[in-house]
């Protein structure tokens, strides 16, 4: 087997766009990831994506941001404000878990602290499937933990959510309720389309577990990086702290810049679906592996300037389609939740009151409203269980 590494922006962009290279990043995490959307290829991928894009439209993301996320954010933040402190990682899980559960279609009937604790624990375990290829430790034991979490998720959350939606869909089919009365979530849409998809209970369950994990787990780490980079930046550039209050789009630029430097997955991985030519690397077979170093590509000075390896929210990205580099991917496996996490890029005529900012900028805005700052007496800690650069603990102080 040949392993080819790509670490320049243009070559990485080209590789990500190629449809003859299949997703291979999650091969180690097949226990959860094998049949989920991000791991599918060809016609199977197109069919599944056609279904989910019935939900993932700008109006859907704007609805969640304006009508769902705001109250959830304030409710979740309140006890941390009362305490005057928060661990950004733990707070991030709690603020995202209910939003992503609504998005996926997972009911929380108790709406209690204990129920939230359970879902957070499951999310943390599901996240191990996405990072199993980079895990340090006993991978067999990690897989056993993931299977145990999947079984608990199925029994406690997924199956009851399916039964409620099947009942509602039956009522709609009999004209007893209007379509507008059906839940607006991924599970409902996939159940409606399952005559075409013909997916098993197990596949649907893992797809919803994946949406929970992808919507919360990756956003949490991006959120913590963004808070860290912003606090470090304004410590050295105090005028930009005021700018964050005056310019409604500035925090979003900060988030894009942080995501560029810290992609939720530092690498992408592909394998050819058949023998193929890869520019500069000769002929590759399906046994060969192409590692796309997103972290290095996003720091390519030819694309982002001489200071490409440092945080600079005033950076101009030139001809690039977006300011986040390739962190959200491009091509068939571009992140479907990008707008939920980071919003839409503002244009010159964008009206602040009508703009879709994204959940991460909104969390940063809410924290700044309480004078968020790093705790000088409690050190942050990196996650030592993976080679990915993430935070395990990030203590903050807040004003009441």
C-alpha cells in the first residue's frame, strides 16, 4: 500500500473535489460510521443526500438560529453566569446537545439535567468513532464502549423517537393532521423517504447518532478553539474587543479564522475507487491511501499570506470561496452543517438583523456579554487521548 500525503491548498482542493476518490477517514470507526452519509459514495451517497437536503436549506438553519437556539443558549448559560465560571468544553456540550437533538429528531421527554447528562455522555462516546483512526490506546476497548453507547441510545432515545414520528406520519396520511404539524427534523424526513432508501433500523439509528455527534461534538471543539483564539487576540489587540461590540460581523470573521487554523479533523483521507492517476503522484490503486493534510493546506502562505500560520481576523482570503479554508471540506463530502455552525458569509449589502450568524459566533457573543475571560488560576488542558489538537478542559470566568 502506498500512502500519499497532500499538504498544499490547491492540491488538497483538487483531491477533495474528485469523485473517483472515496471517503476513507472513518474506516477505523466503521462500528458507527460505515453506513452514515459522510461515509457513502456514488449513487448511494447521492440518494441519501437528496433526502437530507430537503431539510438542510437556508430557511431551516435561520429558523433554528432565530427561534430555537437563542432561548436554549440563554437557558443553558444561566447557571454558569450565576456561578461566575464555566468549563468551555463542558458548557459547549450542554449548549449544543439540545439543538442537535432537535435537528436530528431525537426526543428528550424528561428534559431534565439527568437526561442531558446521559446524552452528553453518549455524544462523547460517539465522538470516539470519528477519531478512532487517531486514537491513542486500546481501540478494541474503545469499540466496545461505542457499541454499548449505541445500544443505550437505541433503547432510551432513538426507538421512542421513531415510534412517535411513525404515529404522526400515519395520522398525516389519514388526513388527521397537516404536514405543517409534523416535526421539522432529519429523522422525520428519513422515515418519510424510507420507502425509497430501504434502510434498516440499525442504519437509521446510526445515522441519527452521527448527526448528534457531528452537530455537537465537532462544533464544541471548534467553539473552544474560537474562544481561545479570540481571547488571545484581544489581549494583544484591545481595540478589537470594542470592535466586537460595534461590528456585528466581526465575531463571525474571528470564528472563520479560528476554524481555518483548527479544522475539526486535521486531515481528510481518501482511497481510489479504481486505478487512477493523481497529479504528481503517479498511478494509485484502491489499496492506496491519500492523506490530505487540511491543517497544513489551510496554512499555505501562497493562499493566506506570510502570516498564514497565525490567527488574524482581519485577513483577506482573496479569491477563496470562504474564509475558513478547507475546514468544511469541498465537493461531495462538504460539511452539510456548515451554515448551522458558522453561518452564511456576509456580503456588502447584508443587513445585520436579517443575517444568519451561526451557532458558534452566537455563543461567543453571549459569552462576551458576560465579560468572558480565561481563568488565571486554573490552567486549560489539551486532550491527551488523541493526536487531534483539541481541548479537554478550558476554564473561563464570567461576570454575573
